[in-house]
């Protein structure tokens, strides 16, 4: 499976109301330090991929304009403050064997 397909599968597994960071997805895909590549994989992602659950480091929204992403997250019960999301509260923590 190529990197982009792996990234999309990981993002599909993120439950509603939870978020991941680009760096976290890269690490789960087996490519730590390739957060920017995750963004490239999301450019033309299929409609079944919940792209809005992927955030920048520190819980920041990285799409421009951010309104649509924030709206989708709020619709899942994620509380935002000034365009930021609390990773402590909402970050998805998959089990250790989830993506072997």
C-alpha cells in the first residue's frame, strides 16, 4: 500500500468528535517527520475521508479559509477557541496495534 492510501485509511479510522495532527498521521503511517506529505495526500481526497479531523501541531486549523473545517468539527461536538482545538481533550489515541 502506498503512503497516500495509508494516510487516507488512517484518517477514515478517526472517530467523529476526535482529531489527529498531520504529524500523528505521518507517524501512524510509518513515516514520522513527513507531516507535509500528509497534507499533499489530502489535496484530492475522496468524499468518504473526514479531512476536517486533521489539524496542525498544537490543534491549529491549517486550511484557508478555516470556516468550513471549523463548522464540520463543531457539528461533531468539537469545541473550538479562536480557531484552535484542544488536543488534550479531542486528540484520537488509537491502540498500539491499530495500524500494523
